[in-house]
C-alpha cells in the first residue's frame, strides 16, 4: 500500500513512527501526540518543509508505527529508538532543535570562545547544550569583551609589530605583536572557565554595574547592549548548573493523565526511564497515593550502600538535558518534579499526589508542582 493511502488507517493516538526507504532501512523516527495527523503532514504540500525534509520524504517507501498511551511515553520511546537505531535523517535534521554549545579550544595557544552546534573529541572544552541561540551569542560577546583575550575572529593570530587597537585600549594582552603572552592570556581563559563553571560571579557584578552606570549617563543604547549580555550569560550559567546536575543523573518523577481517570507515572534518572506505572485514579486517595509515590521513589532512586552515582558521558548529558527541557516546556498537562537524593524520605509527596488526583490534565500548573516539592 502506498504511504499516502496507509496514512488513512493510522490511529489518532500518541506514538512513534518509523519511516523506511525502498530497502526497508529506517531513515527517520519521530513522535506524535496524534499519529494520523502528524504523519499526514509529510504527504501534504507545504512551504514549511525544509530541503532536508523534502529530501527525506522523497525516499519514504513505507513506515511502521508503535502506539502508546501518552505523549511523554511517545517522547521517551522516540529518544530510546533513535539512540538504538541511529537513523540517518535524525542526525541530519538534528540542528532544527537548535542546540548550541560554547566551545573553548584550550589546547590551542591563544584560544577564544565561540558558539558551535555540536561537540567533538578534539581537546576543547564544551559548555552546553543550550536552546537559546541569542543568549549564547550574547554570552560569547560578553566573554570576548570583558576578558583580556583576542577579539579578532581569525583562527590564527595575525602578527603586527604595533599590535591592534584592543592592545592599546588595554582589553587584550597582544599576542598579535609576536611576544609570548601565553601565561597572562591563559589566566584570562581560566577566569572564563571558572565563570562558566559557576565558581566566579565577579564578572556578572561588574557587568551589572556597567549597565546601571550607562543608564544613569543616559547612554541607553550601551545600557541595552549590556542588559542583553547580562541576560545571555545568566541564561548560560543557569542552564550549565542544570546540566551539571544532569551529569550525575537527576532524579525526576513525571506524571501524565489520559482518558477519563487514568494517569501514568514515570521515574527518570539522567537520560534513562527507570520505571513507569499506570494508575486508575478512582482507586486512590491522596494518602494512599502519597505512600505509593514515596515507596516507588525510594525503590527507583535510592543508591545502594557502597555504590556511587555514575557520571554520565557528554552524549548522555545531552540526552538528559533534552528530556528535562521537554518536561519544562511542555504545555500538554505533563507535570514533573525533581527528587533530590537527600530528600527521598522527606519530600512533600502529598502535594504531588493531590495534583495528580485532583487536577485535570489541562489545568495542572507545572510551576506550582515544582515550587511545592521544594526543588526547582
């Protein structure tokens, strides 16, 4: 059956779809809240299709699908399937998700920070992934302007005996003069690394002072530029803090309602789904569900005596961050709460239980949920 005809038989349920080429190879995996509606879009003419999507559509000969109960379940299954199958077009279309990194090539003599879209095993330091391109761009501008490093964009240092304007302004140590200034230069680079690791906040305080001073002098354009840099670096530092936690496998309970009175619980550590459980809500009151959540969290997340938490690889951290970003931005009734390892026994599970039982999916406020579990 032609794919266009096969689409008509798809259910209107959450799930994943696997696009195949003529040879039966899976070339793309996607998830959908409504499989029929989502897959149909591929076979309709649209100006919104990118060139890569058009190229992929031309190769689709057949597709398979797997249905699940909830959108979050579809998302987690999509992540798992992509990791296992590595379909070529998932890799090619990866950049549409707009993940950005700050790269500092510390293995080079005079490194400068830059924004990139992927990490490599090249000896450089990477911070990210970040989802806001403008924030990362503003953060990189701030790092170049605030610290005594090269402002030029050339990959190699162009030598000039008189040095550049930044040297004379005192904002660069002047590697372009040919003098070996690698020691003071790397001190500045180390300050940048300390900032991005959340260990030194002095630069942010200085930038805020500059912004306020510019505003007092009625230099509004300059103040606005400082404000955007401040927003950018704060965004990067906050996200990096989240990613640092992710590196040791953040514990998350997520819940999603479907149907009239059914919910699914998901227990996620890092980038892994540890456990999921279906609840018929009419069978539970708040006290019983509170105890159930506490037992499940203890069984899922508690570290056995004598063992230590496993540090995730960069790829696993990226996957974990993608999952957390999805949970945070979702508007579809998915709620989530962080479960610090130190608070498994003392967390306010009654609040979580009450939200799951008493709130309709579309009315659940994820912000209230997180605020009342004691962890942002």
